[in-house]
C-alpha cells in the first residue's frame, strides 16, 4: 500500500497523466490518423473524378492505347503494343539494356507466346 | 472487470516505463521498423493506385488494335485491310491510325507523333504535350523544327498544348496533320501504322479477333482487355520494381524479427528475473512483452503507413521517379489519385505487426518459465 502511494506521488510529480493514458491516447491518435487517411483517399478520389474523366476523354478522342510512363524506349512507351522482338532490336541475342526493362516486363500475352515458340 | 482494466493499465504503465528506460534502442527500432513499413506501403499504394488509374483511363481506349507483323515485328499495315475488317459482322468501324516515334536529339527525348482521328491541326501546325512544351521551352505560336526522313528540316507552328491534366497519357505527344505526318516520315499513302476497330458488342471481341486473324493471317489483334491487363501485370506485386522492393524490405524485416526472436538482452533477462522474484506471474510477463511488441509495431506501422501515403499521394512518389524515368528525359508531371485498398492495408498489418509481436513474446516466455535465480545469474 505504502509502495503504491509512493509510486503514485513520484509518478504524479514527473507525469501529471498516467503513462498508459498517454500511450492509449497516442494509439487512438494513430488509429484516427489511419482512419483520416482512408477518408482523405475517398474524398480525393471523388474530387479527381473530373480530372480522370478528362484523361479518359483524351484517350477516347485520340485513340490512345498506353500511359506515357516509360518513355525511354518505344517498346516501353507503348507497352501493350510491343512485339516479341522489339527488346532485341539491335541484334537477335542482344540483352535488354534500358533500365525500364527491369521494371516493366513484357505483356503476359507475349510471354505466353514466347513459351510456345521456345 | 474494473480490477482487470486497472491491472492492464498498471501493466501498460510498467511497459511504457520499461520502453522509456531503453529510449535510444527503442527509438532506433521504431525508425527502422517504420522505414520497412514505409517502403512496403509506398510500393503497395503506388502500384495499387497506378493499376486502378490505368484501368479507369484505358476504359475508353480503342476496343481493338490490329497490327501487321512481318518477320515477327510489327510493320505498317495496308489501309485496304481496314476495309476488309469493317466487313466482318459485328464491326462498327475500322479506321487506320497513323503514329510513330521521333527522336529529338536536342533534348535526347522520344516523341510520339500522331495524327488524331478527329479534328487534326491544319497543315504546318502541331499540338504538343505538356512534357515537350516543358523540355523544349516552347509555347503557343512558337516554331518547332523537326527533321524529316528525307533529311529536310520542317518548321511547324505550335497551335496549342494538350491540357496538363492529361499529361499521364499525353506528355510526349505531337499531334499533326495527316499530310504533314506522311511527308515527315515519308510514309506511303497506302499504309497506316495500325487499325483501330470498334465493335457493336464487347463480348464478340475475341470472336472478331479470331475472324481477323483467319482472314488476314499476317495480322495481330490486341483487344482492350489485354491493354489493361498489361498495366495490371506491370504494377503487379510480382512485377519488377515491386518485387525488388518487397524482397529488400522483407529481408530487412526478417533480420530484424530474427534478432528479436533469437533472444533477449542480459538487461531484459535480469528485469524478467527480478519481476519473477518479486512475485509477478509468467502470464503478467508475457502480457508486458505482448504490449511492448504491440506498441512498438503499431506505432511503427502507423508512422510508416502515413509516411508512405504522404510520399505517394502528396509527393507523387518522388523516390520511385528515378527508377520509373530510366534514361528518358521526358516525364509526365502528374498527381496520383489515392486508391487505397483496406484489404491490402490489412495484409500489410498482418505481415508486419503480427510476426513482430509473436517474435517478441516467444523469447520472453522462454525466459519467464526459467527459475528467477538462474535468469538473474545468466
């Protein structure tokens, strides 16, 4: 009993609030922030609707097929339109040398065809 | 119930005090752990958002594109093929598309030169993507010179730029009149780059694709679903960059959890021994260690996750940009729309918080069931 009182006094002098309360409060704030993250994502998604519609309209009007993400090589610029040999354009056994090749592999459709050819 | 809550609160008080006693070590642990979650979370958010965005954007792409293959490579397709394809039952229209690549040696960038299917610019005029306008510092009414395949340099007046909002698909585009395109690339009038096909019923697409190949064996049809699937594969967790990140982060995490699971420090063992000696039960010690593991892993998880969210959706994934850019000098300036899948966040939580917490409990349990005297002397 005596020990508990002493502990309380000492704790009270250094931390006016119990450490567990502070910890639970921090946990609550973390959960709240994660919740806010989901809410923000939802709001942003709704707000981005017109911008996405504009991009989709550009794609429709111009008849585009790919995203302009990897622009260093023609077969990565239009990934969905690439052919089996475009990565080996220099000579038949040339190794893929564009850094994007490490990120964006060939379309699955091509890999399936390659399996048949091998 | 109230006494149980009070007991748990007291154990939590003790846990926090214990964590604060080893402040330096625990802060370092928290930072490394948060960094692992940040890397995994960034890769997860980025790929998920790009995959969803690509699916939304490409939903209006041509339903089918027909290429002509020669020697395994695609080759210009005769415009007459469009007529043959449009005669297939179920096809609404088949229009030749004209597009190609132009390497600009001034900025070392590749442009996509294209003739828009509707409202092309008049002769001598071009409409450019925002990426080109930025890299060449050109604006409306400026003159841009392009070197033709006949060696002649031609000047084109910039009639406008494509809205920056659509930079993700148009950063490197140059829209040009058909006559200018054919003149620039010395492209024969009877040929096109490929043929865009529109069909009446989406479900008939595979059947129509088979009919196209049967009728024109030197062609390769690519349906819209395959275009979307391409980007699904690129941004799949098993694909390139994501896999590299995933392996690196998971390896770091395994080392980290292994270090934790392989044993306690002498100080921690002594603490457990003292607690046992003064009458704490094994279950109380396991509870302390569970709370310790939960606090460290949850704070690291939430910190890492929120930092990943800020990095990808507020900072446009700037850490990934060099990897995505590769050697290209043009890059779209775009803000990623936050598509966050709660299911994936839950998986990330289970992959990081649960193993770490378990890895914390096991060695503590092993130390707690040993005689306190032996633990303190070890």
